[in-house]
C-alpha cells in the first residue's frame, strides 16, 4: 500500500522512477513506494519534468501543484502534491 503523508496543504509520497522505458506508466507499489516508468532519459532534468507532467495528468491537477521535494538527482524521489486529499491521490493513482 502506498504510504501517503497528508499535510495542511496537500499530500506527499515516495516514488521510484525508471527512466528510458518504452512508455510512461504506473508500475505498482513496492514497500510503500510508487514505481513509475518514464519514457524520458535522465538527462538535464528531462525525467523530472516528465515525472511532474505525468503525475499532474494522472491526478488531474496542474503541474504547478506537483513538486519534487527531495531526490532530484536520484531514482528515489519524494513528491508533494498541493491542494489534494489522500483519497484523491489513491483514486487518481488507482492504489
């Protein structure tokens, strides 16, 4: 089960990104961490931009509400989505 940490203005959660996949997709949850495959390469922040765009689209929110709060240069990242509830995250991600 995805470990969500609610706060006063949103929700944060951990993701593990696999860049250079054949297509962007959710790949399940392992040990509380959401696995995401992205088509973008991990060069010049392309995978980070793709991750923000993918999560914003998946959660039906704007890109400005999705922030990488830690792990910008790592496959393990912590994401914060503002203006959303844990239930909305679970529904949007299908977990």
